[in-house]
C-alpha cells in the first residue's frame, strides 16, 4: 500500500461523500488517477461500502442496539467460519466479529425493541447446535462511534483572528 | 495628569494591524474566519495528560530560571536528531514563555542604541516593535512575490550598513508560508560572516515544512552555529499555543545575557507547560507527522481552489498560510478584506498587517476543517467574481 493510497483511504473513511475532485486536490494528484484508484480499491474490496452515520436516538424512531457475546463449538476442518456465516447471514445481524478471549463471536444487532432482539437470540441464535451460550448487552448510550463524537461537532475554541 | 505619564517609545509604537482587524471581526458573530495563526488541533491527549499528572503530583513550583533540566536535555536531543546540532543544556538552551519571549530577550540582550536589526517583511508582527523597545533600529527588507518571498542575497546586501548587527530570519514564514531551503541559505552566509552579522532564526514553524526534505536551519551551515540564536517552541509543532512555551538555543555568551533578562522579567516558564513539553518532545513525533500530513492536504486543497478562481498565489512550502495576490482588484489589502468581511462574512487578514510589503496580498490560514475552507473559499470566489464583473461593466 502506497502512502497516497493510505491517505486516500483515510480521507474516504473520514468523509465518503467527498468528491473525487476534492480528494484529488487534497492529495495533490490528478482526478483521473484518484478515480481509478478508488475503483481499484472497491474492486479489491478494500473499500467494502459507503455508510452513513446516523444517530437514531435523535429521530424518535425506536431502535435498540445489542452486543451479543456468543460461545460456539468450532467444527472440524472448518473452524469458526461455517457457523459464523450461518449466523451473520441473518439480516438482523449488523456486525459479526471473531474474538479472542473469553468467548468466540461478537455480534452487533439492531432491533426495534428489547423484545425483538431477545426473540432473535432465543429463537434463532441459541437454537443453533454449535452455540454453547450467549450473553446479550444492550447499548444505553453511544458517546462516540467510528471516531465521531455523537454529541456533535465541537465549536472552534480559538479567537477569530490572531497573529 | 502629568504630561510625561507614558513612555514616549511605547506610545509611538504602532498598534498591531491584526488587533484592528480583530476588533471588527469579533463584532460579527456569524463570520467564518480564516484568520487564525494557530493550529486547529487540540494538544495531543498524552501531552495534556502529562501536564495534568504533574499537577496531580503537586509539581506546582518554580523551576530553575533556565527551565527543567530534563526538558533542556530533550531539546538538545531533538536538535541533534532533527538537525545534527548539539547545544549544551546548561549554557546554550533557555526555556522561554513562547517563541515570542525568545525574540524579545534575544534583541534586548544584543542591541545597543542605534544597532540595526534587519527584518525581512512581510513577517510576524513583533520583530519591529521588539527591536524598537530593545533600543535597536529596525531596517526592513521588502521580500518579493516573484522570489516566492525568499530572502535574496542582493536584498540583504542592500540593507547592510556599518551599524547592521542582527539579521532576523523568519522562515518558514508567517504570513507568506515561504521557506528558505538549504541552497537559499547558503547564498547568504558569506555576506553574513563578512559583515559580522548575528542571526535570530525564528524557526517556530520548522516542523511544518512541505518541501519533501525537513527544515534546514542556518545554524547548520558552516560558520553559522556560533552566530545564530534559534528561537523555537511547542506552539505550532505540537498544537500547544495556549501553554506558552518556547526555547532559545545559541552561543553561551548571548544566552547568558538572555537568561539574565528572563530571570528578572519572567523568573521561569510555566511549570505545568514544561512537564507537558517533555512528553511532547520525547513521544510526540507521530503527532507531528500526522498534523503535518493533514496541513499539507489542506494546503494543496486551498491552492487548488485559489487556482480555480484564478487568484495568483505562489506555492508556499511551510507554516499553514497561503498568501494570494489581490492587486488586480485595485483596492488596498485592507479595503479588500473589509469588503469581503462585510459582503461575504469571511474574515481574512490583510497582508499589510505584517508589513508594508504585504500590500496587495492576503494571509489565508488553512488551519481549518476542509468544510470550513470549502465554504469560506466559495464565498471568496463569489466575491471576486462579482468584483471582476463590476470591473467589466
């Protein structure tokens, strides 16, 4: 990975809506080169998608987020991948990680209500043969997500004009 | 009230052009400013923690006049690893209250009445007043746009008289963003040595150099270490402006006198800031790189936008300013900046705040988010398009 590619990824991660023209200006590169590079990074699945950070708390729409720790029995020759795939294919599962330490999979789920999340856990997750146990944590408040402070941008604390 | 209440010398000093502009801007709460001369980053968290920890441990006393020995040793290490220069932590390094104190006391330590101090302009606002207060005579050089605001040997030669004593080298430069590369400095050293000049090298923006090579100090060149006082600090490199911490490195005989003035006026630089600075200079290299890369992106972004609106600007390779030329509009810098503020609510400092040779130029600071830069520069663009249309009509 070149320094330019790394910088481009950082720029996109920070604001994926930036135009190719502006990204090129920031990098001091030609627009066409940046456009091609983005396409290449998308094709290689280095850039896997473009998401929007939404604070659902501010919308009045009911939404709960849960972190679920899952302990599973790995399968011979397939390890965790098979069971992980069976679990992450559920549309309710937003994020799935394989984790080191006291449990194996960490899932992030978004549901309309506590009830909906617990139904998923009891009816879909816990019944999987390889699932040994689950532990569900509900998110009470998001302070910071993906490097963004949810409370909003801090105002400029500097004086307006200085030498 | 007595007629001689105030010092004539002080009363005669011109108030800073920045101050005047600040007063106008501060009444306009909805203005977007590109007028700030300081980083937009908060001080790195580990540095702030070090300051906080020192307070928790009750390190709330004076330090030695010169500053904490550990900090002076770290500064020596830093000078060695960045520029290959070594300074004696006891005799050749002094911790000051910002780079500004270093400028002041260096001039006071060296000036006798009538000694001339050569000051290339546009440059930082304090050199001329500090020279006057020190009893010296300021001799300014008008740097030229066509030289990318770098000091030329002929310009220096022209400014020299038998009374010349000190040359101030303010590079990377505020407000122009100009740098002096090794080849530019090399052309000056024969003249400096032949005329027995001493150099006050203000290197506060040294870490913000975008030449592809790191900053070069004139003290690195042959015969120059012994006639140069380097003034630097933590404000710009580590985003620590409010901590007020700087340092001076130079020959022991000059530093000894500077220390004396510092001892009587200041006692010592703020203790908390000194502890934070140890952390910054020891473990802050990565922060500096991150900030420099980020400024560099924004520098290119702003230059690109200026180019698109057809506003001529040389490529500045240091600090966080660009210095575009607005002479085509037939207004003074101040008129331009005032109208821009009134009509588009964008605050940009007129070049004349940094010396007469800033006439016809603006200082745009790019220590702002890309969003603010985009918005402010689009407003600048509509403003100049309107001016051009007026001119055609």
